[in-house]
């Protein structure tokens, strides 16, 4: 990153801040957007919070994220607070306002979760929602459910008093009409206003009484800290009769990728999501506020893949490249010396289909083969660990596949010269794309087309020109 005299600084204030993923998101976005700004963590003690905010302003800092334990306390030191953040009572983003000589407070967790459920195709309108937990995150979840038009919201918590307090605040907010003033709330128009305000939409329930919830097709947000890594087998409710009522479960935990709560939802026929996207989107929304830009969807997608890799640290190695670049030969040897498993996507597909790749091309056509490739990657993504994955030459050409490959592991592009490739494959009759006259010219054309796509799809480019196995392996190993 080019740091110069006009580079802007942004950061995170909280305590502790050591395990934050926000620098990955924001520095990654700046890199992709070509914006000169750096994001760093700042550990701030509670009694230094006021000084930190004023000092940040004097240092011309563009903005900050705020995390535990300052999300409420910080509100006292701001020039202004966005309506939604004020209603939720929690601020996680500060945006510098030179006119007001201070920072404006926002809550981007709430719209972050909102963007996630929209993207996952979850509609809350008129639905019965259950929120497990009444801790720091729960108020933003309740608020999001209200503005998405949830019919009834059960707030279930071990300490009933905390659920009661949030329910009271939120029900008061609904009845005051404050929600409809601060945003567009389709469920609170003049005709249906009475319907939603005649009863308390948020109902507190003690954890021990969860079985009082009698509705079915529930949408459940898991907002307790139970099930968080490393306590991956813990779950706040384990009663199967509860899970039978769940249509969709969203766990606000994202590590592990699939919590016990999610497993139980799925085991009883429901759909389950973690909230890694919410983490990303709250960051993207903050980034857009600081820099007054719109981050394109493609950059957001790339960042999601990067975030997954940082969190879940997949240990697989994926080899991509043109036919004859050595993905299979070098890949098998690499797996052997590193004590890893070896999987070849073409072999996997052939075994499944009971026919060769050439036959699949001939019988079903290239489009169908590409579709099978994508399905294969989706399947392998959840299965592979400590594996070298060798891929078909056309695999990363589809953007969807390229993203899936990065999800599976570190992607190495085995790059070899056209002549080297030609010499390796010229006598091989099993390559459907090389049939016909002038295979050398065909290779030239195809490589010209594919090279930029391989470069975009990979993490590292490896020199794969040597036919000497030891030398090729040395070239690969030195970049891993
Ligand atoms: P916060 O979000 O305020 O920092 P937390 O300690 O992370 O709090 O807890 C978040 C939620 O997980 C709370 O709803 C908490 O319930 P209480 O309000 O009763 O403390 C819930 N939680 C944590 N440990 C729990 C446990 N062992 N059983 C049930 N709920 C638990």
C-alpha cells in the first residue's frame, strides 16, 4: 500500500482489540478500491475514552469503529448520533464531521445483518422471530426485525430482566412512532399502523420457558455466546422439539463456520446460516460512510472469500493452470512429500459420471461439463482438508469457480511457456480441446485468453517450466 502525505487513517477502538478482523476488511477494501487509507487497532481503556475521541479528532483521523466495551459509552462524546444508532443504543462507527467539529455515531451492525438476510433471501415480514440472547448484539437484531416487519419477536434469555428491559425499550419505540420517522418502514403505514401497535411485538421469555413458544415456521437468531470456538459442541437449547419448529436459523457466531445450533436446525429440516456476511457488511457500510463511495459488489464478493480464508484457515493447496502445466504430475508428488492427500477434479468427475471427460464433452457438451465442475467444487469445499487439489484447465475461467477455489485453499497457478505445454501434450489424444489441425496455434490462442484469468484466480504464480520433478517441486515449495 502506498502511504504518503495524504493517506487517511482509520481504526478500531475497543479493549481488547488484538483478535479483530476489521483491518483485513478495511485495508483490503482500500487496496481493491485504490484509496489511500490505513486501518489500525487502538486499545483504549474506559477512563481514556473521552480523551481518545477528542485526540482522534485533533489528529485528523477520518473515522473509527467502536467495539466492546465502548459501544454505549462513546455516545456521550459525539457531535451527533444517527437515529437508528440512538434507538438501538449502540454505536459501532464514527464518521468525522468537520462542520460539527466531531464525530457522528452510526450503528452498521444492524444494516449489516439486514443486508445479509436480504441476500440470503430471508423475509421477516409478518413472521414470528425468536432471538436467543439479550446481550450486546441483541438490541440491533430486535430493531432490524422490527423494521423488516416481523410480526412477533420472542426475546429469550437466561437473565429474564435483560430481555425484559430490551423488550420494554423497543415496544415503547414502536408505539411512539419513532421508527417510522427515522426510516421508511413499510409495515407502519397509515392503514396498518394500528395492527402492529395494538400489542407488544417484542415479548421477553426466560430461557427455561422457551417451550411456551407455540408457533411454527420460526426464524431464529442465535445471539448468545454459546457455541463459539473452541466450545463448538455447546448449544443454548438442545431440545429437538424446539428445532422442529424452526424454518430458518441465523447464528451470529461465524467461528466455527457451522455451529451446533446450525447443525441442529439443519438436522430438523431447516436452513441455517452463520453471520460472517454480517461482519463483512457492517464493515463495508462503515467504509462507504467514511470514504463516501459505493463499494462494487465484485469487490465485496472477493473480500468475503478473503475473510473466510482468514477465519477458517483452510490448509489445502489448489493447483490451476493450462493443460500440461503439471497440475497432476507435480501435484501428486507435492502431496507425497508434504504428507497430504491428492484429489484431481477431472478424475473425481470421471469416477462420478462413469465416463471420461472426452465422453462427457461429446455426449453432454461443454456447458454441462462446466456446470458439473462447479457442483464438484461446491461439494469438495466442505470435504477437503490437508489436500492438494489438481483442477481441470478450464476450471477457474468461470468467476464462480475461481471464488470457490480460493474458498478451498491457497491457489497456485502453474505457469509454463507455450512451447513447453505443447511438447508435453502434443501426443495426448484424450484432450478434447486439442483435437483438429494446428494444435500449437490453438494452444497459443487459448493461453492468451486464459492467462489473465488464471492470474486473477490465483494467489501465487509458480514457474512450472522445468520437466525435472525435483526442480519443479522446489519451485512450488518455495512459494508455499
Ligand atoms: P454481551 O453480549 O453483553 O457482551 P455475553 O456475555 O457475550 O454478553 O452474552 C451474550 C448472551 O449470551 C447473553 O444473552 C447471555 O445471557 P445472560 O444475559 O443471561 O448472561 C448469553 N449467555 C452467555 N452464557 C450463557 C449460558 N451459559 N447460558 C445461557 N445463556 C448464556
